[in-house]
């Protein structure tokens, strides 16, 4: 359901009261910067909106400004469409945008360069993300949290059925099928083996890229711009995933995004789930039926010679160049992306910090043990080809998820679908010249 992005906007009363007193102080002892109202567009997956609200309100209370939160659609694909509309119109009503790791190349022209205002804070963050967010020498967004696809599993069910953690996708397929069958025969008839993101949208690009990369099938387009997707390893990976639909995965998986997969897993109805780290905090929340029964590990390898892979995801904060209050907007961005706030979000919501030192913080690791074990998964995650494709990335991804969806839904086999995809990508990229 698409929510009207204005309908949930609100003003904080506490911050409003503080604003009144700040204005008073300002008149008494000028010069003090005038208090401003800053609006921020935040994601709302799981507890995301709540966390954004708490952080932004803390900033407002500290600075005497006010904040207005704008809710955005869960699907990153829909969110991009909304942002493009607002930015193309030069809309002033959103000052700070939460942007996906794949968007800097597409949206850079609408954001201000943060480098002159950051006081060098970006040096503390993962440099690969800072580079990703730097377009033509301009730092268009500050890293906020990072992500990589990981495998969730039911510790209790694997133990009960004497199964080890899967090392390869083949192992996962067999274990999921065996546990599903045994549980169903014992009356647990809603149980599925594996849930993931199979809907035709950006999330499917992420899942499919990690299957393909784990089989050594590359990353769609290589760093030089060459289209590499039409290869037998990639086709094999897609054919494998197609074999799950209706066997270990519900037929409805073809319409699942992150939250649908989490819904099934968290209600106790799946052995394995592919998802992002945010699902950890929710799976272990007080009212979660699978609390304390869940483990997190790296996604399986493509085969004995394959590798563990996870797609790089994550979100940044950018300041709109149409903002009427850029100074206050920058201040909010620097506050939210700072170490204290990233630590709070990691502990409360399992959002991976982009500040390397927080991965050595005892409280962060206690709340999220897998941040330690899977450190390499997060720092070596496979990137989507958004840097090379730049403004054309969304078209590339759109063709890729459609080609994948066609295989998953049995309309074509992997080899046929990828051969067609290659032709389309060649056209979009002017034969790899981009
Ligand atoms: C997560 C990732 C983001 C990705 C999206 C796909 O939000 O952080 O990078 O594009 O999922 O659904």
C-alpha cells in the first residue's frame, strides 16, 4: 500500500516547546542562528521510522530546531520514483533525503556537497562507502548504515532434525526440503524451507546478484563497463533458484519483498530466510515467536568451488540543494550519521554502523554477535554496478530483475533469459561505453 508521504508527517511538541525557548534566548542574546524547521524523508521498514524519529527529535532538542518526518514507501524502487518526482520539481518540502547506496550516481545533481561542512567526519567511515557517495569529487551523502544479505536459520529446527548449517546452496536446498517434509508430516503444515525476496523490484536484483556471485558468475557488469551477465555460471544460479519456487519456497515468494519474507520467518513458518540485518532485532523482539531460536550466518557458496557472497546494501543521508535551510539540514545529517547515533541504532535496531570502530564496541557486539563473525561479509560484500552505470543504473537493474523473474516464474530458462538480457544491456550502455 502506498502511503501519502505527507499524511504521517508530524511536528514534535517537545521540540516545539524547545524552539519557543530557543527563540526567546535568541532575542535575548543574539547573535544566535535562527531556529529552523527541517524535514527528513526516512524509511519505515520494521522499526526504522521510529528510530529515525527518535534520533531526529534528539537533534532538535539539542539544537533548538524542529523536525518534520516524512514517511516513504518500503520498496526502494517505489521510494526512488517518489524522490525523482519531488526532486525533479525542485520541491522545497524535504530537506534531508535517506538515499540508497545505489543512488548517488542517479541523484547527485540534486544534492549539495557535504565536504565543506563535514569537518572531515567522513574519514571515520568505511572508505568504500565514502567513495561510493562521492560523485565528481562532491560528497553528496554521508554514510548512515550499511547492509549485506545474510542467511537466517532456525537453530532449534536444525538441531531437532540433526542438520548442520548449509555450506553450499545445494546443502541448503536439501536441508530445507528434509526439515520441511519431516515437520509437515508431524502436523506443522505451514512450514516452508526457505523464504527470500522474489518480487520484481530492486530487492530481487540483490538476491539474484548474490546467487550469481556465489557461483563465480560475476556482477552483471564489470568495473570497466563490460557486460558479463551472459555466462553459464550465472544461468546455473538462476535455474537453481527457480527450482525452489513451489518446492522449498512458497509460490507466493515471487511476490515477496523483505517484509513479506520476514513475516513468514518471524511467525515461525520457515527454516531459512535471506534478509538484511534489520530482521535480527525484530526476530528477537519480546513478542517474536522465534525469539532466541534464530542464528545468522553467511549465505551459502555456489558449490564447493564457489564463494560466500552477500550484496552490498545500505543507506546514506543527503541534503537537497532546494532546501531552504541547508545549514540546519547539514547539522541534522552530521548528528544522525555520527558515532553516538549509529551506536544507538545498532543496539536497538541491528543497523550496521558505517564507522569501523563501532565493530569493536562491546555493547554493539553483545546486541549483534554476527556483526563480529560476519565482519568480512559486510566489508567484502558484492556491489551492484551502480557506479559504472551511473544515471542508467535503474534501467539496468530493472532489466536484470525482470530477466530473473522470468526464470523464477518458469517463463524462460536461465541461459535464454540471460542471452536476451545481454542484448538489452548492450543497447542501454551503448555496447559497454555507458
Ligand atoms: C535494503 C538495502 C538496499 C537495497 C534494498 C533492496 O534496503 O539496504 O541497498 O537496495 O534493500 O530492497
